[in-house]
C-alpha cells in the first residue's frame, strides 16, 4: 500500500508543526486525486465531523475531499457520517497518530 505501484494509494508522510497542539502537515510524495482538503488535526469530537458536514454542504455531488485528522474518534464518526448521509468513503488509513479519509459526496445532503 502506498508503494508507488499502479493502483496503489499515494503515501503521505507527516511532520509535526507544533507538538503543543498536535497539528501536522501532509507532505505528499504524489498529488491526491481529491478536489479539496480539510485539515481537522488538533480538533476533537464533534468538531471534525461538524467541519466535514459544513465542507460537504458546499461541494457538488461527485466531488471529493481528503480529511486529515488526529482524533481517534474519527475512525468511528466519519464512516458513520458517510453511511448515514450516503457519501462514499473510498479511502481510510491510519499512519501513526494521524488519520486520512477520502470521500466522494453522494446525492443526499
């Protein structure tokens, strides 16, 4: 996974910008295929999902967003959010203390 072979998702490396607030910045080895990015790092439940809901509201059906998070609760909350509202969560990975999600807006919401 993330080894650069065809069909493998791009690998994302993280570096801590400020250890006091837990925020990180994604350093991409290859460009994400997403239309936009939402960085919720350093935020805790319910803020990441609230920000995602606001972001999704401004997107067109079929557009994609990559969500970066540091809250472990997002591993439960974001999949449930997508399932409940009909969005396609097509990529989810945990790298250390960081969580990356890619989703496509569905017809609901």
